């Protein structure tokens, strides 16, 4: 079974630029999560999708971050404009259904450096 | 908000047992988890325990949960150099089982 795929793996941008990350979840997984992991900290949930609907985006800085999952499969996370404090690893995860966090699988992450 | 806390570092010798500790504050936690993260990789779920259990054992891993003290531990028996990684404790609650992670414990295994 293929795992959660993310691209790019690394990205370096200057502050005030825009960036987008892509995630392809495990086939058949209805729930998709985006996490932000700042160096030295645990992952923090940014947004959770159930199919193509948003379940929880309470921790997403909506003035600069946006995410979509148009067809209920792949998802993109965008930052516009980026700030220095956005430097982090952005992790995508998926699970079969909402609430089944104990079956959540993580991708390798995208490491973003904002200079 | 609710917190999950872990010590940051642990160093053991190969063949010894490792015990990684975690405390949490949310008394309504439903599940508690241990994840492993190796350099440059995503998080790998090692094991999880439902909040009405006291202990769970899976090969070299033993999870102990003291719900009264809100304390979770992970014991790795016969620790190997390949166990060197960062270990994250996490808890979830609610209908969505939204997860909250600790900052991670870096385990170093010396030969």
C-alpha cells in the first residue's frame, strides 16, 4: 500500500513570497490533516478535511494560510505572504475516517525555510 | 489550552531498557499515542492505548497509563541503536479525536 505522498520535500523562499505544498493521501482515506511542526516542537494541527469539507481549521492563520481539497483526494496548503516564523516542517496525514486518529498515517513532510 | 509534556532527552546503552515519560492535562483524553520520528522522516505510529486501559504490550514495547496522575510511559526493552529517534507522546479527545503532541523526547542509544 502506497503511503502519504508530499511534495516538494524542501523549499526555501524569501519572506513575503508565496509557497504551496501538495499532499496525496492514502487511497480511500476520507480524512486528511495538515500539521505544522516547528523545530524542537511537536506537530500542531492546522486544518482537518473530511472528504472535501473542512472539519476543523481553528488553528489555521487564515490571514495568510489557505488549504483546499477540491475533489476529496489531493490537497494543497498555501502560504501567502510567508513570514520568518513560518519556517517549519509541514506534515500531511490521512486516516480512513473522521475520529480514527489511531489509524492516522503521516507523510515525510515538506521542510520550509523562510529567509 | 491543554498540554502534553515530555522530557527532552534520554540516553541509554544498547541492550538496556528505555523508559520515556509523558504527562498530560486533559482528563477527557480518549486515546494516548506514542509516535517515532527518525531524521528527515514523518511520524510513525508505534502504539496507542485507549483511556480505559492501564497497560498495553506489543513485542519490545510496553505502554503504562496512570489515568489518575495523567501519566503515560513507553518502555522499550533491549534498546537497539536503531531505536535512536525522537519519540512523541500525543493525546486525543472529542468526536474528531483531534491530536495534541508533546515536544518530543530525543532518545540516544550508545553502543
